[in-house]
């Protein structure tokens, strides 16, 4: 049997591990191991990466477009599918106007070349303000905090993991998630090396996680209360004169005033962390030669998500650790940062129809998509385009959204699966298998702990009749523009290239200044739109690379450690880092009110599981079963106190579920944890249906969002838990 080896970046999470694949002569994946020669991941791999072949070969994956009539689906060819999409969209626009169109893009959009490049053009082509995405159920608070503090919402500082002496991890579990907004393959190995070189790691989490087990210290915190804890640390730094600011800042005195009410003693009962511990956490941070505070999902998808992200970076600034080696720094991607606006960040340029919620980065909160579909009247959503998303399982009030989607006039989904969301589509357009796509991770290059670039060509060719994800999105965008189903798909990337190169030649002092855009275009390399755009952005980028140069580095190219990027990145009106942005100063009132509320009997939080990826990997046998089950983690004291046995009924303002219990003393008393992405059913995914679980997002409705960012609240949801007869 002839075997061959292929190398590729794993696109399944933010760790971007290099994979070494062995394929047989029928192009079946025989084995997957970590690529030892990748300078960034050095052979690391997790169970998901190791299963990429099985995931790709899942027999329930769609291989041809599908059209639904009533409850019955039929396979069609691409021409018929695109014609149906054009007809569906045109009919809604003709009858209700463009505001009746909407877009939801999901998480994997950021892990395909076409998804990330064409997301903006697709939204613009639809010509509607009803744009929603996974960002507002995830990291929007980070963008808002970055936008308000440095003027650049895309600037996300990451811990300088390989050089720091002290790492404070809040609401992240990278030993399981493999890191998020901090691309660091083999996060656990990097943690071990940090400790080996004499460094210290502290984890703050309502659960004693795998990450906490790898740390020096774990501190339980009451869900949702992190900003109060962070404020008390800020208060301590001021109180004990421990601040050491190394960059130009504004708003220092205002910040001191804002922190004044949050003494360690005042916040201790609310946070569940003793005041002396809070003081010590602050002192340790200030005393360490270098230190980094890193916070993720546990603090983002919470009632005060933006306050938390702001105060994390405030602590990094006040201790002199912002933008310096060993502290937190900004990556320098190999591609030109063409997505960034030269203008300072603003939000709230328009507001949602039903709830009047402000846009952020051109999006409305995913938490209000259901309102906009349900509520009749001018501007009601009648048609939805989804790309790589499953909002029925991943956004608040899932069951209600499920019902609302059934009432749409038209829906089209770009997704390899008929899932709990896409089953409502009239047309599903399936992209090819992952291994049939080329890959370059534009997103990850902005948040990696070491500068690095890797381009992977497709491992397998497209089969006759298959369409690339690039072509699908190009055609969809052209249809949305009104150019029809027959338009030449390359028109879209050519338009984008002309615009990009045209702007580039006007920037003074670059090798391209004054050049002829047409000549530059003729010199580009690439087989399709995304590759040509990548080549252009690499050539315009800070390292002067090109697609050809990356092709020569099969295992990826190390571009060196992170380096300071301030003041260059600063885009605030005063040219300094803003420590007390007005919208966040105002939002502290909400936090002070919350501290006075009577405590809820039980608080619900989420958790990630090593062999899951949100909602879409439960149809691969080796990724489900065993410990990967949808269970409610609960402290044994609560089990006894509430008289529970085996199963329980959990209720919130928006729903009620019956769940299997997993008693464990790794969770704080008074807190329960249920993973998301479960609650499968109503689709042809047989393995997932056999491991259905429940949809935690039936409990997270009720309309609460983090005010400055519109982000959904999944952690710290008040619930009651009651016995359920077996
Ligand atoms: N309660 C609760 N809810 C949560 C969270 C939580 O912690 N708790 N986490 C939130 C977070 S952080 C996120 S990111 C969201 C995720 O929310 P979503 O992105 O809406 O959901 P996913 O489950 O990631 O769905 C991804 C979809 O993309 C499809 N897909 C996979 N690969 C490709 C591809 O190459 N091309 C295309 N076109 N499609 C592809 C999959 O089949 C799947 O249908 O969930 C959020 N929801
Ligand atoms: N295996 C696996 N890996 C994944 C994913 C997956 O589904 N499975 N999803 C990917 C995605 S889309 C993302 S965004 C990342 C997320 O990456 P992480 O942020 O690392 O995600 P989690 O593992 O959910 O970790 C969140 C932690 O916050 C804790 N927490 C909950 N509420 C609070 C709170 O109020 N305060 C504090 N301090 N902590 C709290 C939880 O107990 C949990 O340990 O993971 C990515 N990687
Ligand atoms: S850690 Fe993430 S990138 Fe690495 S193999 Fe696993 S899923 Fe893929
Ligand atoms: Mo996410």
C-alpha cells in the first residue's frame, strides 16, 4: 500500500498546531500526529487534532447542496442551489427591503481563509444592519475594552507566556481549551516551563480546573464578581503605592476615584475571596520581576464582561507589565492589518430595532437576534444567512430561537452539517472537507505568543462537482449584491484586491508607494481569491513575505518573540492609553448596584470539554462518550442540602431542564456548571443524537447582556436546582 505524508495547520482551535498526516493510496487518513518540525507547536497535538481525519470522513457530513421543501430534503446541483438562493433573497428584498435580511456568522468563520476574508464583504453586500455573530457570545468585551483604552478594537494584548515570571489566569482553562485569544500550542507545557524557570501561576476560577491543578495556587471566586475583585486589586496597588507605570497614560486620577469604593473588605463577601488574599494577589503581581494577567471566557461572557477585560489590562498597566517582554504584548502579524480603520474606535453608531441595543464593530448582540426575528413590523428579519454557526445551541434562549427560525421566509446556511440551526434553512451549501482547503490563520497571527506564519496547501483536491468555501462565499456575496447567481465569482476578490492595492500605493514611504496597482496585481501569486489576497497582504506586511516564501516553509516560519508595539498602535484622540474610559466609568454604577443585590441561591456557569468543540464535534464516535458527557457539576454539600439523587431539575427565568448530576468537590458550593453545545436532535446526525445532552442555552435567556459590549451572559446565571424523580 502506498502511503504519503502531508503537513497542515490544525484549524480546530486557536492553538494552530502543526499536524503530520499519513494518507493511504485512497487518500484516507491513516494517522495524525503532531508535526515535530513546526517551530511553534513542536509536535503538540490534542485528541481533536488527532481525529481530524475521522471528522472529515464523517458519513453524516453533507457533500452536495440540499434544498428543503416542508420537511423533506433533496440533493441538488450547485446551479440549482445558487438559483434558489438568489430567488429567496431577491423575493425578500423586493417585498420587505434589505433590512429584512440578516447574517449570523459562527466561530469557524475565523478559522477558514474564505470565512475571515469574505465575512465583511458579505455583510456589506446584504446591506442590512442585522448582522450578528459568535463574537457577541464570546470575546466582544475584549474588543470594546481595547477600543476604549488604546483606540484599536482589534488590538488584543496576550501574555508573553514564554518569558513571564508570574501568570495570573482568570476564568480560562487553557489545559482543556488549549488557549483562547492567546495562541500558544501546548499551553500546559508552557505553563510547566514557566514554573521550571522559577515562575508562579495563580488561577482564579469557581472550579478547580485542570489548569488550576497545573498552577501554584487556585482561588475560588463567585461567578460574575471578577471586576469587583480586580478593582480591589487596583485599589490595593494605589493604597500601598505599588504602581509603576511605564507608558503614557490618561485618566489615572479618575481611575483612582472609580476604584475608591472597591476596598478588599467591601468586595470580599460579594466575590467570596477573603480580603487578605486579594491584597496578597495584588502585592505578588507588583513584586514579580515581570507578570501577566490573562482572562478569558469565564470573565467575558458575564454580566460585567467589559469591566473585567478593562481592569485586567489596567492591572497590567499599573504594574508596568503592559507592552513589555514578560508582561502582556501585541503580536505582529505577517499580513498587513488592512481590516483596521484609521479612525479611533466608536460604537453605538446605530441601534437595534426591538431593544435599542447599540452596535459594536457593526454587529448587534446575538442575544437579540431572536427578538428581531419574532417581533413583527417594519424592519423585522424575514431572511437569514448563516455561515459556520449553530446559534440554536450557542446563543441565549436557544429553544425560542429554534421556534423563531421556523417562521422565516427564507434561510440559507453555509455549513457542512444539517444541525439544530441549519435544519431550518431552505438551502444548505456545504463547504468541502477541512483537508480539501488551503489554510492560513489570519486571526491567530494577531493573538499568538510568538510571531509565526504558516501556510498549508490543501492536502486533498476538490472532487468533481465540489465547490470551494471561497467560491461559495463569493457567489453568495455577489447574489446578495444583486449581481445574480451567474456572476463570475472572481469579481469579488478582484474588486477587493483593486481596492487594497489602490490604497496601498498612496501610503508614503513603502516599497509600493506610487506603484501601478494593475502591475502589482499581475505580480500576485495564488490559485483563488483568498490565496491572492493573502499574497497581497503578506507582501504589504511588516516582514516582506509572500505566499511563495511561505510555501517554502512547509512546517511554518518563526518570526521571533513579541516586541513592544506602543505607541505605534495607539489610536486614542490624546495619543495615550486611556485608563478611565467614560462608558466604562459609567458602567461601574451597574457593578456597585449588583454588589448590593441579595445573592442568588445558585449560580450557573459553563465549562469546556477536551474532546468537544462547541456544538459540532459530537458526531464523531471517538470524541463522545467517556468523560465527555453533558452533566451538571455540583458540590456534594449542595447535593446533600437539596436532597438530590442522580438527576435534578434546573430552572432559570427562561427555561427548565432535567440534567444528570456529576457531584464533585472541584466546584464551589452554590455554583453549578453545565457545558454548552449539547442538546442535539431533529437532524440526521446519528452519533450526536445518541449522546444528545441538553441545551444549556435554554437557561441563559431573559435578555441580560453586558451593557458596553452587548455580549451574552453565560456565567453567573441565577438558577434553582430541585430534586427530580429518577
Ligand atoms: N452557554 C454557553 N454558550 C456558549 C458558550 C459558552 O461558553 N457557554 N461559548 C460561546 C462561544 S465562545 C462560541 S465561539 C460560540 C460558538 O457558536 P457557533 O459558532 O454558532 O457554534 P459552533 O458550535 O461553533 O458551530 C460551528 C458551525 O460551523 C460549522 N463548520 C465547521 N467547519 C466549517 C467550515 O470549514 N466551514 C463552514 N462554513 N462551516 C463549518 C459546523 O458544522 C457548525 O455547524 O458558542 C457560544 N455559546
Ligand atoms: N476542547 C475545547 N477547546 C475549545 C473549545 C471547546 O469547545 N472545547 N472552544 C473554543 C472556544 S470557541 C473558545 S472561545 C475557547 C475558550 O477558552 P477558555 O476561556 O479557556 O474556556 P473554558 O474552558 O470555558 O474556560 C472558562 C473558565 O472560566 C470559568 N468561569 C466560569 N465563570 C466564571 C467567572 O465568573 N469567573 C471566573 N474567574 N471564572 C469563571 C470556568 O469554570 C472555566 O474553567 O476555547 C476554545 N477551545
Ligand atoms: S490543540 Fe487545537 S490546534 Fe492543536 S491539535 Fe488540538 S484542536 Fe488542533
Ligand atoms: Mo469562542
